[in-house]
C-alpha cells in the first residue's frame, strides 16, 4: 500500500511512502528474528529500497516496514518521528503529540491524519 502527499514535503519534493508488513514468525525469518528484534522489517525495508531505487531522486521516499509482533524498521521509526514533529508544527500543540513509538494501527492513523490535513 503506498501513499503520496499533495504538497511539497521536504527539500522541494513530494513525499511518497510504501507500507510492508513482515511476519515475524514465518520460518524463513525466524532464525534472524529470534536474535535481532526488527530484523524482518529491516530486510523488508532494504527490499523496498531496491525495488524503488529511482524514486529518491524525485521524491522524499519512505519505507514503512512493520512486523506482526509490532517491531518497526528504522525508516518507519524515522517517518513517525518526522510526522510527529510536522503535526506538532501544524497544530501548535507539541505537548499533545509527544508520542512514544506507537503501534502499527496508531501509525496508520497518524499517517492518514497528516494526508487529510494536506
């Protein structure tokens, strides 16, 4: 599932992001996910970056990789942090948006809120 902003997001570029959900417990991931939290999400992020390698020159591109046991990829964490800051700037209420890293469902709501505000 992918989304794009209608307004310029960063450095004169529109933001584009793509979601991917990885199963933490699938046998092909299990050996690594037992050792490193979020490793399935990191592998998924790397795969999406390879798939969309040409987008970064024209867009602010984000991969939002989440795991079924709620681990997050580093890009997803960075995007949520950026969104939190952007929403705080838009609303003027940084205290109400001082969120810890939310659940996957909360992340989707946060993204949809930002898209609707734009």
